[in-house]
């Protein structure tokens, strides 16, 4: 796979209804597309992308040849399979192959009014659902007995990262990072329009951090143009190669499903507009069970079935009879406890919809200063966090009283770039970077439950990068963080070509000092080993050392 690809130069999204001459596939693909757009569920060559996993007890290497056969049922365990390790048994519901769409409950009918009433009906929970939403995991949960709590009494310690990978392409800044659902690897997006997959270094488990080398991508998947959005298959589990794939959308291209073991395209979903022209999705999100892929467009959501590639989809307009949610649907989020999903749009508002038929349940007030770029549900499903571009606040909405903001979180966002934020497994800590490279950590439990709206102060702030920290992701069950940095650099007025100083004088405006930091960083945010606890060095010094190394790599 080539390390470079032709790239678009636009950070923002293009207008809805992109025109294209045909279904242009990524230029790096050499094999013909699958017949009838069917998913390739079997491969003849051995997996080459995934790193060998480490056994939790004796750290012996488990060969990839020990993976179960692709046609086995997910609940059946092979006779030779060892006890699940910290690296292997990750997903709450691991399974081989693609799950199939099951029968859904009858949806609540949406009338001309009373959206708030319908939402209250949706969020009513049974005692079993309450236990599940409050973090009482089943006995077979992969994080049971393995989860280490995050500790933010001191700054996280940097372990390793990747910066040389992004120094060979001019202004190759990152655009986000996401942990795989099983915690085995990291997915990144960058300005060169290449998706990269990094395996988690096995040395992390043994606290042998001094020997951690710089991370190198195990896979590179090049899209043909600017990547709008990307997401993991939610049931992804490294033990079952059939579940290891991800989706991406790029300008003037269909939605692609990428194989996370081989790096090639498994299938394509082709959305067409009312003129029968191929149009690109601006946002993507799988349903929690993985059976459906939701795609955001201008005032429309299209829903594809994961096991049915092609152009057949369900259209769900967000504006009906000139009422509803306007603008391009820029982000999605699914409630972990109810059949409800949220859509954020560039019209600066968020809407709540029924998963069954896409009917509007509630439209939250317009409180943001810019278009929404990211949103998250709390693990108990009672709260929704939303953030926008060029917007200094993350708002926490109480969905039991739609329209009520519980508290706001301040961060510095002075760019149109998408700045991600993330919640830990318990929903207690919310983390976000900002334009200045600072990561803020808020303890949401310190907010008064019944108090008035207020500004919640961060519990911890630390300098993660010297440039914009646009991506942050918390490991599913380990105290690990991953951050990505970089942004498009614009010259100051007076930097135009052909302008030069006369008579040896200095120009009226000299180029500004630009401190580029295009890097991926891996952090430890948990208890330190006994050997590390006696080390007087602080993590801040480690950050400065890492930043100096990044700048040196960029200079090369």
C-alpha cells in the first residue's frame, strides 16, 4: 500500500449532492470488485495486518493461525482456544461474521406536536435496563476483572506515538483518532486522505515503557479524496476476522467498507440524490448492533443494511413540511439504553429520532455558536453532550427534560476543524483537546444534579501537543488515551509570493512562527507500576521531550 495519495485541499465539507461520473473506487485497489457487491467473508491468504497478541498469564505468543474459522458460530469456542486475554476478549458481544437484522419493536407514532412527550416515553427504562445503563455489566463482560480505573490526580504519562509517518507530506496534519471497539488497535485520519491502523504495543501490558519504539502503522488505506468521516464496526473483535472492518466516506466517492486485516475494500454503499447522481455522505455511524449504517446528508439520513451493499437504502428526511432539522447532518450518536439516535447538523442544532422509523422525537434548542461537529450520549442514556466548530462550549443536555442544559464545559476552539471529545466507560470523565493543544479533563460527577446551569471547571489540564489537539479517544477498558494533533496552517498577510523587501529592509509583516506538531500520541492515565512510582520525573517533562522530538522529525 502506498504511503501517499492524492488529497483534497478543503477542510470543510462540500455542498450536499456531490456530482460524480461514476462509482470511482480508490486508486490503490488492484483487485476487481466483489460480484454483486457482496461482502467478502473469506480470505485465502493469512492475515498480515494484525500483530500477534500476547497471552495475559505467560505472555506467550498466540499465532494468528489459532483464529477460529470464519463460518463458526460466535457463541461456540474452539477447543484449542485459551482463556481470553486482556488483549483478545474485548467486545461485549463478540461474534463471527456479520450480524443480521432482527425484528424491531413497534415504533412510537409521531404526531403533529408533543415531541417532548414521545421522548419521555422513549427514555423510560425497565429495572434490567437501569442496571445495564448504570454500569452493572454482565458476568461475561470482557472488562470484568480487567478494567483499571482512570486516575487524573496527576498528568497522564506519555508512552509512545507516531510522528515520522506524518512528516513526509506537506502539512499532513491528523484529523482524529479512534480506538477499535475491542481495544486492540487505533484508527487515524490525516490530510493525505489515508486511514492508518496502529496496533497497540504489547509492551504496554508489562509496564516496560522505556523500550517502547515509535509506532508504525500496520495498515494504510488510501481514499481518493478528502475523507469526511470514518467509523469502526461496533462488534469488531480481533478473534473473528469477519468482524474486523470499518467504514469511510470521502468526497465524490461511495461509502467504502475496509477490511481491517488486509486493507482492501470489502464492499461499497452508493447513495444517490434525487437526480440519480452519486453523492457523498458527510457523516457515518453504525447502529449499536452493527446491522445498519447511518449516513448523513443535507436534511436527509440514509440507512443502509450492512449485509446488503449497493444502492438500496431507506431515506429518512429530517425536514417534513418545512418543519424539522435543517442543514447537513454532520454527526450521529446512539443511545446505549434506548432505541433513540441523535443527529447534529451544521444548522447549530441537534435532533432526537426513533431508530424504528426515523420519526422526530425532540428538536433541541439552538444554543451553539457554530455547526455541530461531534456529540456523545452518556453511558446511562440520560445526557447528551454536543460540541460545535468555532464554539467555545460543550453543552450537556438532560434528555429527561429536553431542552434543559445541565452545565457547559469551556474549551478553546477557534477553527472550523472537528475537535473530538470522549467519555470514559463510566461516563464520569469527559476529555477534550483544543486549538492550543491543551487537553482538559472534567469530572461530570462534581456538577450539582438539580442545580441551575453553570460552567463546570476542569479537574485537570495538561499540554498534550504544541499544535491543535483535534482528536482524543479513551481505551474501552484500560487507562489508556490516544490523542492526535495538527491543523491547516495559513500564512499571515504579506507572505504572498513575489513580495520581497526593498533596499535590504525587512518586509512589513514577517511570516509568523509556526510550531507544527502533526503526531499521534499514546498516554497512560492509570496507576503506575511500583518501579515507575518512585520516578521523580513528571509527565509534563515527558510531554516537552516528546514535543521536541516531534519538531525535530518535522524539520527533517
